[in-house]
């Protein structure tokens, strides 16, 4: 780093031991690119399968309602319907209208659009992070980090179909994270820009994007609000981390937009109607409810920590740190001169309270919206799993970069061990590959279920449309379950079967009966 020799650089000396180490230099330099390329291929293949499965997506559960409303009411019509009669999520309804506006074409393209936008955003964010370490970004390994994080996010949880393939869930819980990554890039680009007009545009965008996200996804609004509030406190000029009030202003406007959006959502007629459907119970802040929320929070984290594939994000981060350590200038992260150590530590530890408190807020919200079993709606976990995985990746990179500096110190003292770096690369790459390999059986099952259902759905859809064309107003329907989602006849009382009602409206008939 700078004038300090690193173990990864492996400069030759006159000692036999150092000469042997220098002989391993080409091997070590080639090992990291090979590890990165292997992980890019493995994780990219898993994500490509998810994108390909988009071609086999067919309506189920909320799809039916969003599809007929987008077709019959249009984008503005479904937005008004959500605000007045459903849940108040106007941005959510607008995106649903766009996605379902051309039948099922948007649903089939959405997984690919999410994967591409997420990958590009994470790569750009990763490059910014590596430059913060004082290094030149190793693009293949940054790309590997972006793809591994996504593969684990999409497939490691218990509801992989809902996280990537089911449009209502991806719009509510996956798309917000993509928008959040790009919003961070926008903030980094604008808050320090010398032109006041650019900064003002960034501030306005922070408020507007925050407002939109507040009406798009309540869980993401809570998690991102915690992150922005923590960043705003650390960006106070008196703490010497920021040179001006611009970062604080950006974060404050983001939080203000979120609060305004959530207020519009919460006070909407649709949200009031939805709350009225829940049986009367204790307040979410009551002692009994908080105790149950803590119990559900522990259950949720038991499920998350039981899936060790999430460690793949940390492993690929270690590889990135080792690669960055080979090229760093000044040691460690670049801090503004005079920044207290306590503030630096707070910055590094900020993801921990965000993930912990954010995950608890998600549980409380799920219990409020869905009752005692709400915590099992794993599609909403995405809102805190994304910052968790990004934090694991960043911590892994810091660990790898620190390891390079530590070995550099030993090299200076004449006790370096090149094999230690090689072992670290092999171990981290092996752990990351193992994490991806664990996901393969689930991806195979997801592929089989999705393709098989698509074929059965197409055959049934053709039959129903033929019967409707001959004047039928009551047709038979066989439920085709996938992804733990509701299908028609999920309830014994037909008047309460909203899925069956939406299927009937989609086909333009009076009702359906079970086959």
C-alpha cells in the first residue's frame, strides 16, 4: 500500500525463502482472476436460470387481480383503485400497472430487468467502495461480488419463487432494494458536486424517491429510513466525517420523503379499509405484542442463520479485499483528516443496528398486516437481507484487505508466508462456490415446478378461453399451486374467495367452479 510492500505483491529479495516466494508471484496473480471468473460463471448461471424462467411465468394469486385491473382500468385506474380500496400503495399500483399493462409480457421480462439493473448498480457501488480503500477496482471480482450476493438473495430463502419470479412480491420487496442502490449512487454523485444546481437536483430527487418508496413498500421504507437516519447523524459536520451539511441534508430529505409517503399511504381510504379487515387486537406497542414480536423475530433469524449460504457474500468479499490489497496506496480506508476513531468505528458498525432493528421492524409490520403468522411471509425479509448481505460482503473485503496489510508487515520483518495468501484465496473461493452449490437443488426444483405449471396453465387457459368463446359464463378451474401462493378455492366460502373473483374478471365470466 503506497510505499509499503504487500504480501500479494511479493517483491524478490536475496534470501532463498524470499526467492521461493517470488517464484510464486505469477501463480498468485493468476489465482485471483481465475477465482473471480469461476464465481462469475457459477453465480451468473444461477441468475440466468431465474431470468430464463421468466418466460414460463403464469398468473397466480395477486397476479390475477393486478392483470385484469391493469387491462380494464389502465395505469391510472389501478393506481386510484389501490389508493381508494386496497392498501394505499400508489407507487406500487403504478408499477403494477406498467408491468401488467401489456398482458403477461411485462411479468416475463421483469426478472431479467431486475437482475440487470441490480448487477450494474452493485458493480458501480462496489467500484466506489474499492476506491474508498485506495485501490483500483478489480472489475471481475466486483462483478463476482454483485452476482454472488444476488444469487444468494434470490435462492437461499424459503420463498425463492416470490423473491425473483412473482411480480407482486418483486415490485414490493425486491425492486425497492434496486432503487435504493441506485439512490446511493445518486447521493455519492451529487452531494459533493461543485455545481449548486446539480446538488439541488440531487436533494429534490432524494425527497421524491423517498416519497415514492414510502408508497411502494413499508418494510423497505423502515429499513432505509434507519440507514439514512444513522448516516445523517454521522454526517454532521461537527463529527468531522463530512466537510459540509450536504450529506446530512440529502439524508434528511430522504427521510422526509419516506415519512410523507408513509403518511399518504397510512391515511389513504384503502389502508383504512385494509386495517378494518384485521380482527381487533392489542396495540403493536403493547407488552404482549412486543413479546410475541420478539419471539417471531428470533424464529425468523433462526431460519436465516440456519442457511449458511449467506456466508458466500462474506467469502467473495474476502477475495475482493485480497485483490484490492495488492494495489492499495495508503493503508486502509480513506478517512477525512481529523475524523475521530469513535466516528470511524460508528461508520463501520452502522450496518449492524440497521439490520437488527430493521429486521425487527419488518416483523412488527408483518404481524400488524398479516397477524401472528405474518413473520413467515419471507418475501418481506428481502428488505433487510439485502443490506445484511452487502454488509457481509463489505466486512469480508475489509478483512481481506487487512489481511494483506498484516502479511505485508510480516514480510517487512522477514517472516512472510506467501502460502498464507494462496490459502486465503483458495479457502474464500471454495466457501463461495460451496455456498452457490448449496443453492443448486433448490434452483432445479424451482425450474421443474415453474416449467411444469406453465405447461398445465397453458392447456387450462386454452380450454377456458374456448369455452368462453362458445358463451360459457361458469367454467371449471383446477388450482395450480406454486411458491406457497393462493389459488382459487383457497377458502371454503366462495364469496370470500378474492382469487376466484379476479380469475372470473380476467376471463370475463360470472364465476368459476372447481374441477
